[in-house]
């Protein structure tokens, strides 16, 4: 039996008060709809469709590997949105799961259970339901003798119906033919004057079809995000889920409530992460690392036994037993090889530093290729930019860069070479040479007495 999916992502999300389409607001460092699509893909679908509308170009651009899009030019309700797929799917044999792009907390395990339940139930449609402590805003599940007969939206429900706690989560599995048959019979006889997908349930029941309900084990998964409050709630729930996964996999989180880890982050066992740490993007962290309070890591590869001390690491690689911080900044394109030490207030960008090289404090290294066991004194700067172009600095093994050196690229500094403290280096420095690029000191004895600062003997 073939399986299809329709994901509804056409709404503007007026209550978000944003120019960004609702489904592109991020939860756990990814657009909400990306979470939904990933979980739907776990169902081994034959084909999937995303119905787009408001900000369709932005939604399509955010999902480059998802090619089947259908545009709903006018938002006339959820039933109308699903009907937009009729030209592509209306005559297909099989079953179709329908869901929303603003439900980032739904899990693939729950979707798989729903699909399995539907396949063995023999139903025309299976509704994914949930039991809500506070059902306000949800469509109520109306049953007779245990069978679902219809779904009533909050605005259309009677006082008695509003007391019902079993609600519609917005996810359904349909026999595909029967879905499009029922869609053709929808009308706008409701307070919104729209075509409700929920009315399909009553239509199918009226023509004698079986309607089943499968109830979520964890109602939190059903949260749909309609405003910034619910976005924050989804973020908190998803973050707790991610942090629990890492802790169960052998990662120590000193303060999980203040630790933010993105959905695509991988962390090895016996790594310790202190509070107020943010780890995002496609970051991979190895075993036995220490990430201290206040650090931020994004799209980086961190090998085992690395220490990041209250620092920012972006688009960088840190090999085994390297460390940085406190207050270091590794920017895009940085590679620290084994045992490299980057200390206080050091910034590195687009540079490769060889094994056991050290830059202890107050240094900027940009567009540089640095060998092994090079020492950077405090206050060193690689001046790599002339206002238009970036230039390369090359420093070979065992070089010693004196404090307050300014290296004006392009420059090559040879093996074992030394730059004297306070030097401005504008030419290549040969192997085993000492480069002194500073003015000779001149002392004027007694002149200080004539200057404004002088306060007497």
C-alpha cells in the first residue's frame, strides 16, 4: 500500500505578529516545519506535499530538499488547503497522513503508532486525539457509543461540547480516495465561512464510513504554535527533551534548565557541560570535553578531551587536547590542531594553528597558516586586511613571536625565527633569524621636569 503525506504550511500566523511565515519560526535551532518533515519522513512515505501560501518563497527556500510544493493562493480554510493537492494526488491509491507545519513537538514514534493503528483498523480515517486538561481552543471530539461522529471547532461548539476534554490534534490518516470524495462535499456553513477539514469526519460518518481515533500518550506533542507564548512553550519542551536524551547517553549537564542544545548537535560520553551554555547548528563534540559556563558553540567540530572556557566558537575545528578561553573567540574557518592553547581575549579567524602552538592572551590571528609549537606573545596582531583584500601570514614551526608584534601580511616567517617585542614586521623573516622592526630608544635626561604631568621630587 502506498503512503502519502500532506503538510499544511500556508497560514500567515497573524498572532505571531511577524513578517516571517509562522512555520519558519525556530524551535531548537530549526524551523518548526523542518521538525515536522523529518518526523513524517520516518514513515517511509512514497510522496509528500507541502501546501504553502503566505511567504511561500521563504518556505520553499528553507526546505531545499523538499521539492513537492502546492500553493494555496487564497486561505479559505484547512479543507480548502488539502483540496489544493487534488490535481496531484486525487486519484491515487493508498493512505494519506495530513498534518500541520506548526507542530514541532510531534514525534516520529507517535506518528508510526498512528499509521500502524490506522492500517489495522480498516477505517476511512483515523484521528489523532489527545486528552487536554484545558481544552480551550481545540476542536472537540464528539463520540457516540465510543465511535467518533464529528469534530466541533471551539467557535462552533455548544457549552456542553466545550466541556469535552478529548480534542483533535490536527493530524489524520485517510484512505486517499475517501479523503478527496469527502472534500468535494464540504461547505462553508460555519462561523468563519471557511472549508473545515474537520467537517470531513462527519461527512464520512454520514455515508457509513468507519471513523477511528488514536489517542496520544503524551499530550505535549500535540502543541500547535500560534503565538510567541506557545513558541516559548514549545522551545522549553523541546529543549528538555533534547537535554534528557544527552544525559541518558552519558553527557553531564550541570544545569539543564540553562543549557541550550540544538536538535542536530552530537555530544560524546563523559563530556561535562556547565550552565548557561549554548550549542547550535551541526556541532559535533567528542568524548571527555569540558564546556564551561557562558560558552557558545555553533557549527563546529570539537574532538575529544577539549576544554572550552567561557568562549565563543563558530564554524571551527578543535582537535584533541586543544583548549580556548576564557573569553576567546574562534571564528569561521579556524582549525586548532592537537594541544593548541588559545587564551584570554584571543581571536582567531580563517587560520590553521599547528600542534602545541600557543597564543596566551590579547592576540588577533587572521588568515594565517601557523606551524607547530609557535609562541605568540601578548598583543600580537596579524594585519591581514588592506581595506579591500585579505592577505596570508605564514609562520613555520618553533617560531617565537614577541609581544606586541604587528605582522603586516603577506609575510612568511621561517622556522625558529624570532620577532622582537614591539616590532612591526613587513618583510619575510628567514629561518633562524631575529627580526627587529622598531625605532631605537632615545632617553632625554631631565626633560620630564618640563612636562605638564610633573609633580616634583
